[in-house]
């Protein structure tokens, strides 16, 4: 009997591994095959510009141009020096990281049960937010991967609290912290639970080591904070940012019918957790409890800091690492063994919803990242002396596709052509509005042409002869609130 039981477990484990491999291949195909569908946008352009420095120069400019720790930039700098800094080579690091997150989530869920691990892997494969950050050249994908691995090792340390396992968890937590400051909140929640369960004597040294890493990052974080690069976060109310986070976890950054679809996803998730409460077995319930505790702690700390205005940097993107315990909590419900058919039906609904969102975004340009590649194509090369008026940070992003574009610092400029570029206006829960255009031509210029798409508008004005015009006048005529003036040389 014992031999037969062991043989059955081995067959199930082999089948699970094959499924995870298949999901990883599917996830990688989904991510890499559509890697260049969307344009690079301003945050990615900022990363790319930073990588053009030498290694030392990149690190020295980190506090001036970014608001994150250095690990991601070190790794992607090395990656682009092997695979190139074009859009595909640049983004391929994130696609690889996003694909690796699928087996990492299985590894985390498998600490609870094989079924939970498989559901966690499947959710990682198709979730719109995981897909989005697997195709964005920023540090969020690496944060998610390291958070998943740290969570898996934390669960192992809870079950068998050896010095080696606690040290492994601490190491992955430190790497996550070196990737994004918000990893600290996941770490603190896990450290508190670990100390309560196994005693502080077993974990104090690894926990202290991670705290030392965090302390070493404080001067960099303070310098980045003082630069004002994240002041825009507080422009939105805290309740709206909390709502954006919930929407992000279900349907991603932006998409059609996002409020309705997020509500449907939430209802499916609630139904899965209700099944867990009614029919769940002990391992599933314990896994859900641990995920809930970590999730509550990782959200409570930054929200408390934001609510008290001590340090308000709470944003859904910053909290994306919390998707790991969220997905594992949901996987516990979908993996309820004693309600396998009902939970599988709910999971199928979530998978269908997620894939529908991904397909819709890939075919509807208005819901994609800002289309600076399309704007560059509409502007075209070979227009030396043309002035371009764009929203803030437009010059940096345009220069990725039009290297001859550079920002103007002078108070006036002499030109025969002015081009105003603007992006479609996104509306949470609704379809985007058409990109706005200037209401009238600058003095001395006449309308020469308008290029429109679902994602942008380019309006060109020409003068019969070179005409001097103040950059302040150009900014006032822009349909965008925050503008900058660039020259195409």
C-alpha cells in the first residue's frame, strides 16, 4: 500500500511538472510574440537613457533620474550590452523575468498543495497585469519574481525553520528590496509572522541582515525623494489609488470595460474564497490565512504612512509585489480539492476574462501604452529646424525613435514649422477621448496638416518664411497641461 501511494504521488508530481512547463512555454510565447506590439513610453525611455551611460555613470545618475534601488538597472545594463538596447533587446529581459515568474508562483503555491501551485502558475500566465509588466522595461517584473521566490522560501521556513531556509528567505527578500523599496512591506509582514511562529531567536540574524540592507538604501531613497520625481502620486486621492490597485490586480493597467470586468473578476474571486471557507481542507485554509496576513500587513503599512502624510508614495504600481500573496490567496480558493468542479469553473471564468482583456488591449491602440513610436512615424525624419511641442517628457521618449530631437532651453526659436503632438486622454472605467489639438495656429503660421490615430494627434503649422516665436507662446497654445518644446535638428 505504501509503495502504491508513493507511486501515485510520483505520477501526480510528474504530471504537475509537465503542466507547469507547458504553462511556462505558453506564457513565454504570449509575452515574446507580442513584445513589440506597443510603443516604448516615457518611463521606459528614462530607463533606456540611463543605460546609455557607462556602468559608473549609470549608478551616479540613478538618484537624479529614478526613484528605485539599483539592482534592476545593474542587471538590465548587463543584459542590453549582450542583447542590444533596441526595443526588443531592451524589453526581452522583462519578458524572460515574467516567464520565469510562472514556475516561481507554482513553487510558492506548491508549498500549500500541488493544485494551489498549478492555479497560481495559471493565474500568472494570463493575468493582464503580469502580462503588462512582462513587456515593460522597468523594475516591476523583477520585483514580482523575487517576491514570489521569497514567499515560497518563507513558507518553507515556516514549515521547517532551519537556519538555511530562513537565510534563503532573507537573501531573496534582500534582493527584492534592492529592486524596489515597497518590497520592505512584504518582508516586514513575513518577518513578523515568522517570529511569532518560530521564535525570534531563530530568525533575528537573517532579519537583521535584511534591515542592514534597507538602512544602506536610506540615503539613496532620501535623495530620490527630495528630487520631487514622485510628487505626482499625491495628485490623486488615496481612495482612488486604492481602487486603482484593486482594478490593476484583476484587469491590468488600462483596458476596455475595465470597471465592469474588474467587478466580474472580483465576484469570481469572492465565490472561490467562499468555496474555500465552506469546503476547504486544512492546508488550503492555512495557506489562505498566511496569504491574507501577509497581504494585510503589506498594504496596511504604506497606506498608514500615506494616510498620515508621513511618506505618501502609495501607488498601485509600487504595490504590485503584493500581487503574489493575492494570487496565492485566490489560488487557494480555486484549488479547493473538495469542490474541484465548482472551483475549476470559477477559475475558467477568470482565465477567459484575463485572456479577453489581453487580446483587446493588443488590438485596440487607444488602450495601449502611449504611442510615441507612432508619433515619431507621423513626424518623420529629415525635417531639420522643425519645432515640436509635446507633453512633459515627450522629448526624451521621441528621441528614442528620432535621435535628432532635443529639448530647447532658449526663450525663443526661429523656425518655419511647428508640430504639436498630443496623446489620447485615458478615462478610468471608460473609453479614451481623442487626443486634443490646438484651437488656433501660432501667430504667423498656418495649418499644414493633421495626423490622427486612436492613440495620438500630430498637428503641423507652417510659416512662409523663418519666423521667431517665443517658447512660452508655444507652450500656451499647447492642448496639454504640462509641455516642453523640442527641436528636430
